[in-house]
């Protein structure tokens, strides 16, 4: 599969079946970047921290073209960025850019919160 075909297929799937998320880089009061785009979100697991306190983990799949359309800095997420999913603020823990050849066709994010 050619990278442009893979990217187009992901964009179509996110447009039809994804949900809207919000990205933020920097402090809530003075963010350096914000964006609103479609993503596929899958709840991975929930860890109990203490008593009734639980920490949820999610895998978030994004399209690089969605980041580019929102003019996200360098079209890259990084650890320390934030994602709001269904009104829940999550912290970006890890980011993996999946490539075909040298072209990024999908971004997978591990988020906690």
C-alpha cells in the first residue's frame, strides 16, 4: 500500500467513526498550541491507585493530516501535551509515529487520565 493510500483510508475512517478530541500544549491558562480534531480512542486499562481512586489509560489514534490541518507545531505530539477526551483531561505519556517508508501515516498516543 502506498503511504498516501494508507493516510487517505485513515482520514476517511476517522471522519466517519472517530470522535472529537482537543489537544493542548502548555499551561491551561496560557497554552502555546490548541487543536480540535477527530481521533479513534480506545480505553486500554484502569489501574487502581488507592481506595476509590483509579487512573485510566487510553490509546488514541490520530492522523498526521489532521494535525497539519490544525497547524499543530511540527505536526508532532510529545510527552507532556494534553488531550481532552469526553471532557476528561488526559496527559500524553508516549507517542509513536507509524511509517510506511519515510512517511508518517498514523500516530498512536498513550494517554493517562
